[in-house]
C-alpha cells in the first residue's frame, strides 16, 4: 500500500472566513485543491491543467455567477 503524501496547502490571503479553498503542490508538479469545510476531499490537476486555469483567471475568461 502506498504511503500518503504530505502536502503543504496554502490558503489565499483574501480568505477571511471558513469558506476558503486551499491549494498544494504534489510531487511531480500536480496541484491538489480542497475546500476548508471538508479537507478530506481534494481535486487533483496536472501542472498543465492548473496553468491553463490560472491563465484563464488572469485574462478574466470565466463568468461570475
């Protein structure tokens, strides 16, 4: 059985409450994202997927709801 990987998560400095998102870099460059309300679940993205997401945010490519 594989050992769990220790990930150092970061929370945005804009987070001021309990409803935040944390991001951590996994070995190999993949990125893990989790919600502070349920840290037992996480989404994992390749470094390319994460770079594309961040680039989209920077160019305001996503519609706010």
